[in-house]
């Protein structure tokens, strides 16, 4: 019975991947099935990576001919406005040439329809694929993606992108949605994936927090150091007992008046992890902890001194 089920599964997988297997350069296994996984063409049966499928930006248009060609082939990402494209050929459905009056009429209709495509819609056309690319690379849930798109739509309506980069606001909108839902992703993760500088994202994020989130009724929740403890602990492969001890040290020092205002929470999370690992006789160097946390060793030692003063 199980043998028949396996054969049926393989038959379905072979039929669904027939087109992809035809383009493969070499056979990786007896039953290849190539699929697109996070930008890479991977065989789901043996795990061999065939290559990469790059997701590019939309084509930029500069001349009148390029603009006209782009209007006919660019994707429609919006849910409003005209969806059809009137052709330039002055012929009817049967292929007959239109008269002079009909040509004038359809020329005016085509001009009116093209004028309905506003600058906001063009902005959204360019921003939507970029947001989807970031969501795919960071493995962001769908509900956070919807919140990010709602935030960016409000940004476009307020014309905050005038004189600023769309990439910066797309990344800032996504990170703002991440912080609204308190999802475990850092600003550095968004910056690295979007290939946008941290300074640009922070500058755009400030405008989003100040002018967009209050109108949408969303509350921005900063990153807390207790959330980072378990993230850094897993990256350092520390036992759960050590991570819980680090959290206990952080709670005790906070109750005794540890000043956290204006300081990066990554420093406090890394420092208590290092202290807990040292107390548990777990070998861990300051260089390893600071590299995982994305801070300097000087910052790590400074935060350790501050915590030890409160724990005395």
C-alpha cells in the first residue's frame, strides 16, 4: 500500500516539474524535481542546487519609445485604476482600419486612460516587487507583509518619498511592521537583505513612526533585550539553562536600577549571556559573543561592568 502511495507521489511530482527538468543542465538524481526555493533552483528530492533565479527590479524607461514599451509589459500590482491597455494600432476587433472620427475618439480615450496612471500608482508599481523580495528572503509572515504594505501605501499617499529613495522607505515600512507585531528580526537583517544603508533606513523609519503609524493606529514597539537573549543564545549554541540564567541576571539588574535609556539592547543581552556562560563554566570568548551580537568588545566589557555594579 505504501509503495503505491510513493509511486503516485513521484508521478505527480514528475508531472509538476516536467518543464523545470527539461531546462536542467545535468541530471542530479534518478527522479529530479527542480523548484524555486528562496531565489535558488533546488532539487527537492536530492537537495542539489542547480542555480539561482534572480528577482530583478522593473525596467527603467527614459526615452519615449522605452516608456511606451514599458506600459505594455510592466506588471500591474495595484487593485485600483484602469487595468486594460489600449493598443496603438488603429483597427477594430475584426482587423478593419478605423475611420478618421473613430481614430480621433480612441486617441482621446487612450490619452485619458494613460493620464489616470498617477505618480502614486507608479510608485506602488516599483515598491511592491521590492517588498515581496524582502519578505521572501527574511521569511516574513503574510500578516506582517500586509501591515508593511499598508504602511508604505500611506507613505506614498503622503508623498514622503519625494526626494528620497523608495528602497529606504520599503525597508523602513517592513521593519516598522516587524516591530509593530514584535517579530524577531533586527534592523541589521533588513539592511543586509535590502542592500540599503542603516542610516537611510533609520532616517526613513523616523518619518514613518512620526507621520504614518499614528494615523493608522499602530504602535511601534522597540526591540527588547530579553528577546535578544534567546536569539543570541541559540546562535552561540548555549544551553537553555544558561540562557535562562542570563535572563535572570538581566531582570535582577533592571530591578536594581540599571540604566538602559539611550543604549543598544544588544549590548545588555550579549553581556548577560557572557556572564551566565562564564558562571556555568561554559567556554566562551568575548570576541565570539561580540561578533554574534554585532557590537564591539569594548561595549561588551562596559555593559558587563554596569551590570556587575547593580548586582553587588
